[in-house]
C-alpha cells in the first residue's frame, strides 16, 4: 500500500473510531507543532527566550486560512529597542530579502496570509540553518525541524502529494474537509442562587464530613467553595494538595438539602493528552461560574505561567463536557495561557436541549 494511502487510511480509521481528529503536540528538533480536534495546526520555533519567534498556522480543508508571522518580543519581554525587522534579519549570515507587498509590517512584527508570499518565503528559507536578528546576536530562529513540522501538518490535513502541500507536492487531489466541531450545550437557565443557610451547611459538610481520605491537606488548611449547580444540587470544590502556584481540588455534586448526598465528579477528556497515558484531568486551580455553567482549570508548569494546561468545561444539566483544552509543554517565556496552542475546541449549541436533572 503506498505511503500516502496508508497514512490516509489510518487517519480515516482514527476519525471514524473517535468521532473527531486526534489532537497531537510534537517536537521536531527546534520546532513544536500542535494540531487540534479540527485538524487546525500551528508550529513555532523553540525556544522563545531569545525573543525572536516564527509561527506558522493553517486550518484544515480548502478554506485553509494560512498565517505566517515573525515576532520580536512579547508581553514577557517589555519594551524593545532596535530597528525594524524588515531591515535587520539575516538568513545564514546574509541579509534576508523579502517582497513585503502582501505582508502586514510593523517595526517588530510582520505577518502574511497570502499563499504565494508564504510559498516564496518557504522556498527561500527551507534549506537554510538560521534566521538571525542583526543587532541582537542571540535572537535567532533555528530552522532545524521546520520541514518535518510542516510535513506532519500537511499529513494531518491530508495535503501530501496535493498542490496545496507545503513540503511534498503532487497532482491535484481532493483535500479532506475540516472535521465538524463538537457542540456543547449549556443548561436552559442559570440555577437558583444558594441561600445563606445552604451555603453555610454545605461548606461545613465539605470541610468536616465529606469523604476526603485521599486529600493530603489537613482539614484545617483546606479551602472549600460551593456554587449552585442546579436548583437541587451544588458543586463543592475541596482543595486537597497545594504547591507554590497550583492547588489541586476534588469536586463533588452534592444535594442542596439535608441529608447531604455527595457524588464525586471526574473530568474525563475525549482524547489522551500528549505525554500522558490517561484521559482523567486533575482539577488544578479550578473555578466555576454558575451563571454560565462553566468550570475552568489552569495548571501552571511554573510560576511565570508561560506553560501548562488550561481547560474549560460546560455543564449541560447532567454532566461537564469539554469545551476547550489548551496546552503549552515548553516553558520558554514566549506566551501566556491566552495564547497557548489548543488541542480541543468546540462550538455552542442552542441552550435548552438538555434538562436540569434533580
């Protein structure tokens, strides 16, 4: 079986078996690539500490909306000085010449979505070693691994041996459509607010009487928060482990009236995250918005907050469903959680399709 057919067949099996494209995050030499459940992929060079980063992204399907950008500095860098990038980039020691007619150009940033301009750029740099900033010798973009990352992007999106491939081009072949985004459905309306007596009773229950044998924190140091989940049930979050910048909690669905009946809540991902073997997600720095029915987690890889895992879950009246998952595995002071690459995304379905359950 030819390689292209074999790989396409494997991806078809994965899609049909799981109902979505399988997310991934991999590193090739000095490049990291992330693809989400819609086969949207983005790749960038590592590390970001040196301040100069190239990012390439592309959607699946015919409407691919590619983007190539080069940035010098970010929110961690502070104000930067120096001449504009367009006049101060070297390619293997020689001045990088670009036709910027179809580029958006700023002093320390430029980008293009123009297909021909991106193709011309790749033709110029693909076999080179580095792009370097003239006035800051340490600010470099290593090109080792770029070709492998783009080839994987082409493969994930079914472009290899097609005219739209960036690496291995061939005759015109049909490009697979972008997978359909899963829908998350909020409950019909926000739940009734907790009364003072309900709040007091549930916090006391969560602090002293709920089964938290697996919690390492002493009950005196545990933090308990309670929020309305439905008109009959509440969400109880109990902190169980605490580090320098992460708090891991246990979650419970508890009846709002005595006698309290509690049921543990487990967040199960619809895919296995990179470098993990299980789909269960710990509730790290978890917060719940009862008006929106959204539970968010934010696990920092280090105190700076430039790496880690962030997720958003929608309560639909019966259970929490994953709405969004982002992960940055490289701690290199490049971007904050708002810009971490996504491995899972969804769209909102009309509210009201799911009844609140008692």
